[in-house]
């Protein structure tokens, strides 16, 4: 289908974008890469009166490795972050998770911050940010900067803590800790489809942080001690997320995936062969 | 830039190496602008919500779905569509390989798939079959089963690699 009519605004600065957002209130939507929003507009699931395109704002296009985090500006596409030379060393979880996002062709335009702003509960980037304990940086029309922890930012399905006059300018992914291992895996109907269950793990010598996407209304991460047998912790996590039946999978199947994939991830991850097969499936 | 919903905006871009202009409303999708305004009907429109990949074009070199992009967002950019592939000498290497390997049947999805494969071959010189299949997973084809496309892409990659080997090295290999 074709989108319903809207005014199109292309601000040239962050401040101007925030002013336009403030003026329009609930009638406006921001667009960057548009790989989620355009589909929603085409199907007329959203019919904003104004579309504010932030692609013309020059100073949002950067990837910076700082003391303790990798900062990604709102203009950076998923493909650009995947091609960032130091990614596997800086944030290994992203290097593993990002090939699962949509497809080659959508990663070429979809932005990193756009996925965070969209807050789909099955999306890979919000899950990574939540599991790593990252932050979202927002700026309002007065230039006031607010930093929000991922666990506070995601508030439900497509719902975040962003104020109506705020623009996400940057997301911050914590750098890899020495000695920790990072692993990611997901199950979907086909590669590139929405995850039925996505898991991200940070494994230290004495503890495990496991993030789950696709089950609750937002990405959820839990930390537990690393025992020889994580079954009990995984079972408790699986039951705590309020899994529901839907067209793609039953609640019981989702809980089983959390238990089984969780065990595999903690033990060393699905074998390369299984991964390759899943990626192709 | 502020455009009203009913305003027709002049959009200028480089299409297959030539500067072209036309008019679009803010809500006009890039695929419709190419077909209806610029007459470039090689790009096909399938699902219109980013799932099938039929409308894929290259935007500043990057394969992108033209139904998930507005015409106004293409202002000043370099666009390449399937019309750019065949030259005066005939079909491109990739197109010939598609023909040889029966990588198309009805052809509706092919225009988009070729543009993805072109970018992929530019960026990945020595792809594995898994990589090719991963790239093709962004496209739906209901005729072929994809196997012919995989073979065509792998063959073109191989041919280009062999052609890129300097003469001196080739001589060494012969010995």
C-alpha cells in the first residue's frame, strides 16, 4: 500500500529537529533509515501528520571508541557499524548479533539508534543494549542532554522513556570486559524474521548475564551465579517472562527454547555447523 | 526543508549515471517515483512493505528496498537500477550467469535480486555459499528455488577473481 499523506520536514540541526518535534506533539514521527517505520506507514498502521527526517543532520554520523564504551551516533546504519574495523574486539556481542538483524539490504539503510527507538521486543539491538547494560543519550529542544540506562529506557512494546521533544542522539555499548565471553543465538521461522526467542549471554568466570528477547514486552536480562548446571536458573528465568502463545510459537515452546538454547550458550554456544544451518534455515 | 503534504517537490538525482529530475509528493515511495515519474520501469514493485526485495535498487552503491524509501530522501543521491547492467556489448557477466544457470523463470523478482548480487560481488570477492544464501535471504523468488542464483553468483565471483590475477602470477601457476 501507499502511505497516507504527511508533511515532510528535514531539519539541519539537532535543535531544529527537537523544536519541530515539540511543535507537532503526537502528530509527528521521526525517520532515519525508515526500515521499520516505512513499512508501518505503507500499511497505514501509523498515519502521522508530519514526518521529520533526521538524515540531513550532519553531526550525528559517528562511531567513537571511548574509555569504557562504543558510542554510535543516530546517523549510523547497521551495515556501517558491522563494518567498523574494531567491532569484534570492542563489543563482541554486537559482532555476533548484528548479522541476525533483518537482511543485508535492510541493514544497508536501517540505523542502530532507529532500532533502539523503535523498541521492538524481539529486535536484536535493544536486546544487546539491555544485556550489556548500555545507555541511550537523548537531547531536547533546550539542548539538555539526558542519559538513560537501557533497563529504564525500554518500557514495553514499541514504548520507550523518550520524551516527546527529545531526539536520540547516540547509544553507548559498554566495551568488552577482559576475560568475559559474549555469545548470541536466536530462533526464527526464517533467518531475518522476527525472533521467536533471541538470547544474548555475557559469561564471566563466576557469573552469567543472560538477556532474552522476543518473549516479554521488552528485552529482559538476568544475572545468576555460574554453576555447573544452570538448569534451575534457566527454568526460573523461562517462567518469569510471562510467555504467551501466538501465531508463531506456544508459550511452552518459548520456555523450552530459553532452557535449551540458554544451556547451549552457557556451555559454549551452538556448534558452528548448527549456527550455519540455523542462519541458512 | 519543509514540504506540505499536497506539495509537489522537485527531486533531482543521478539515475544510472545520468542526472534526472521529477516531481514527488512527500509520501511518494522511491519505487513509484522511478517508475511513474522517471519512466524507469525495470524496477518492479512487489509487497510494498520491505519483505520481498523485488524493488531493490542501489542507493549510493548500497542495495536498498526502494519501497522503504521516499523519493524526497533520494535527493542528490546516486541511484543504480537494473537498467544500468547491460551495456552495448550485451548482458553483464552476472546477467549471463543468471541465464546460464536458470536463475530466473518468470523474472519478476530478478531486477531486485541482480542489484543485491551486484553490490554483494563488489564487497565480497571470495564468498562462501553460506554468505551468498544469507544475502539472497533478503529476497523472495517463488519460481526457482534459489539454487541457480547461488551457482551464478559463485561463478561470477570466481571468474572475476581469476581475471584479477596478474599475468606474472598466472605464468607461475602454469609452471
